[in-house]
């Protein structure tokens, strides 16, 4: 069997796109899971930003206090 003959063979019947959604309940649960994940990600990002801002403010205040007290 040659490579050319193997590559030119036409596939038997198959569908690349399903015609109907077999599990509507799964799609509903998956959409809810994704929404919870996005909400969680937003919450974590907000908390991280808050921690970074507070840490930076404390570091700047400590630097100013050190500079004032070291004179």
C-alpha cells in the first residue's frame, strides 16, 4: 500500500459538528462553574491588589520614618 493511496482515501460517514446537544444539564452546570470561577478570580485579584497597596504604604511609611529618625 502506498502513501499516496492511503492519504487519498475518503473517510466514511462522520460528522464534525454534532447536530444536537446531548446533555443540556451538563452545559448548564459548566456555565455556572465558569461563572463561579470568574467571580472567584475577580475576588482574589481585588484582595491581592489591596494587600499590595497596603504593603507598599507601610514600606513607604517605614522608609520615611527611618529617614526622619536617622538624622
